[in-house]
C-alpha cells in the first residue's frame, strides 16, 4: 500500500532549483572553480533640473574595487563581488546571491556635463551624479505686467 503525501509546491520548486544547480555544476563546471557567473547590480536612474543621478546597489563591493568611466557619452561601471570564503566553498549549503564581475553601461545625452560628474560609495550604494550643462538647464523668464 502506498503512502499519500501532501503536495507542497515550495518543496517541489526547491527540488527543481537544486536539480538545475546540479546540472550547471556538473556539466558546465561553473561553480566548483574560480570562474564567475557574473551578475548585474540593480540601478535607479532619476533626473531633475540639476542633472541625472544613478544609484547602484553594490553590497559587499568596496568603492576602491569599482571602476567608473565616462567616455564619449557612455557611462560604464565595472567591478567584482567575491565570495567571502572562496577557498572553503564546500562548506556552503546554499549560494543564492550572485558573485563575480559586473558591468553596466548607459548612454548619456549631450545635455549632461560628464567632466563635472561626482561619485560617492556609501553603505553598499554607489551614487553617481552627472550635472546638466549650464546652457541646458531650464531658465525662468519673468513676465512683466503693465
């Protein structure tokens, strides 16, 4: 006689995830050595009358390990997040966070002044501000009333 088990979709999903991980580990050799998967840090981009601000989530990436370049109208951010105990990787039970190198690029409009860009890395967030060119900033014109 067979025993009935209650269906648990979370358990089935976890099993599927483990099988996919094993497929990558066993057949492609991506996790058992120093090769990296790479990852894409999240970014918020917002604009106001002063310029454009980029906020990159870079937890456990030190500011000195991030390369920020503005060349020919393109902003490029590069860096790497390393696994804390790479030499003792077999002790991990689960690795869900992405590690390895990353790069993000954005084309900037000509209205921005790349020469005056400033970057600050604080609490795992890289904040980059690129101001508008003076001639591109909105100007208020007063209306004379007779």
